[in-house]
């Protein structure tokens, strides 16, 4: 299960948390969300979400000393 970010407003859908505002239980994978599910912040549909590759984003962070 991975996280997905809305490309419009930046909301992150985290399957470990679900979406309690819309009755989505924790543990619900993004692919298992109902087709009518919308971003709880900006109301965009699922097509406006992109998968977040956590490993890639961690590896691309700048390290300061």
C-alpha cells in the first residue's frame, strides 16, 4: 500500500489512516477506494492523484551538516 498525492491541492491519501471524513476505513488501498471518492480538500476525482514513491523522495533529500 502506498500513498497518493492530489496534484491540485497536495492532499496525501495515506491508506494506513484512511479517510474518516468520507467513511474510508484505515487499511483501504487507494485502488480499492470507490470510483465516486473525491479528494476531501478540493473535491477532485481519483485521476488527479499520483503515487508517491517514499524511497525516492527520501533519497533525494538534501543533507545538511
